[in-house]
């Protein structure tokens, strides 16, 4: 797993107070990790701060799994 993926997982685990081993690329934020809607805004902000990127909220709505969120952060880091 890439360094970006590991950092994303740690941010997600910390925000959702979930064990790191449960924060897998296949994990659904809502179904598997119990994320509530207000936490989605907090997650976007936390990832933006961690990686110094700006995540489009409309695109973020499609990121329903950890893997999709990681892919979006990696995409944003490549276009800088």
C-alpha cells in the first residue's frame, strides 16, 4: 500500500474512531465504518489538511469507500 493510502487510512481511522485494520480500501464509510453524514464534511476537511489539497464536494459525494477516497487524494496530488 502506498504512503498516501496509509496516511489516508490513519486520518479516516482517527476521525471515525475505528481500528486501523477495519479501514481497508474496500470498506464502505457508512456500512462498514459507521460514518454519519456530518462526519463526511469533517473527513473532507481532515484529508484536505493532511495533504494540502482541495477536494471538490460534488466529487467527494461519490467516494463511498475508503479506496475511492484514497484514489481521489492520489489524483489531486498528481495534478499539482
